[in-house]
C-alpha cells in the first residue's frame, strides 16, 4: 500500500489517498487515540472520485463521532480502471432487455458476477494492508453496495463482523443462495421507490439472509433520496457491533 496524498480535515479526520497495486482507494482515520480504531469498508457502485463527497460524508461522521476508520476502493471496471468488457456488454444488454420487457436473469449474471469475482479478493487484499497499519486494529464492518459484493464478503471473509448493506442493485440467483449462509449481524437499507430496483426482490433477499440478527430500514424516495439520518443509523449499528469501548 502506497499513500499518494494526505490532508487533515477541519474535524480532525486524516484523509489519505492510496494505491494498492492497480487499485486506488481512500482512507479516513480519526484523530490519534489510545487504541487502534475499528474499520469500516465502504462499498459503492463505481466512480470513486465522483462518489467521493458522499463517501467522505459518511466516513468523516464515523471517524469524528465514533472513532472508526473507514476505507473505500475503486470498483473493478470503475473510474479510471480498465473496463471489464463482459460487464460493459451486459450493461448495454440489460438496458435493451428492460426497455423491451424481456427476462434479465442471465444478463444480470453476466453483469454482476465478474465484478464480484474480482472485487472480493481486492477487498481482502486491501483489508490485509489496512490491518497492518498501527492505527487500525479491527473489528471490521462492511457498508454499502454493490450489495452482491457485500453478500460474498460476508460469507467468505471471517474478519468482517457486521454489515450495513444498501439494496438498489441487481442480485444474481447464485448470490441469493449465498445469502442463506450469511450469519453476521445485518442492517439493510432500502429506498422504497427506487426506480432502478426491484422492491420485491430486495424484500425477498432480506428474507433469505440466514442471520438471526437483521434489521430492514425502508424509506420513501428514489435511489438517491436516502435520508441524512441514515448516516447516523449506520454508525449506531456499527457502534453496537464494532465498538471496543
């Protein structure tokens, strides 16, 4: 991991850009404390720099108010990273199929699964590097989307203790099956009127998760209309499950 820039923000949070091989990322850490900070991995659908203001708002709240570190990396095929040809074709096929009212299951597989297969090992490698830093010590949570990436991580990565997953993206059938294996505490955020999301599929996914501790936060509004109070709701969820104090 190589840090390429850093700045101390006005709330005392240290913001650093980094690269890990070909993967760009951002790390936010609270002001120096007596113990290494718990860590939240902040997922998103791609375009790290475009998403930066929204990601930073959440990460800075977690760091300044709760003492958590937070990190985000660019999605495979997102931002300035090389495009995934299969996913790009699937995205175009999905738009065409939805406009025509045709079945999309196989297209969703072609769109989402290549991203999951590449993103999850990248998150694990990033987690290795972050936990080697003296200021970060775990426990670890995962927040955000792509929700399929969060599902896979929750199943295969034992260092993740809790997840706050954002519904709002297509989930292949195979990830529904993996959701049955999720046993960590979950909070799921759903925008009830999300124009690009199948509400019933999101509710079915929530029902499928195997964990005995899961909470659904459903709010009226479209994909980008998440109420600001959900930032603190997510923070309080992680405080219950990650806080070492």
